C-alpha cells in the first residue's frame, strides 16, 4: 500500500474516532443529565454509539493491516 493510501487511512481513523467520541459524549449526557425521564432515547443513542465505535474499529483494523504490510 502506498504512503498516500496509508495517510488516507490514518485520516479516516482520526475522523471515525472523533465521531465515536462525540457519540459517546451524547450517550454520557443522556445518562448523566436526562435519565430516567428520557429512557426512550436510550436504545437509539446506544445503537448510534455502538455503530460509531464499530466504524472506528473497522477503520483502525484496516490501518493496522496496511501498516503491517508496508513494514
């Protein structure tokens, strides 16, 4: 894999990590500030947080594999 492709993967990992962190903060805010009243939002926010973390994990695994191949 070319250095440019690895840089693109690194950028994707950073982006997905930021999005996962933002989603985790939303889940945290729900738990800390709005439960139990807003319990109806819990499943949707939890699923979105899971999906964001999974997207980061997938991107990170691709980057790790590409870096291993390049070494």
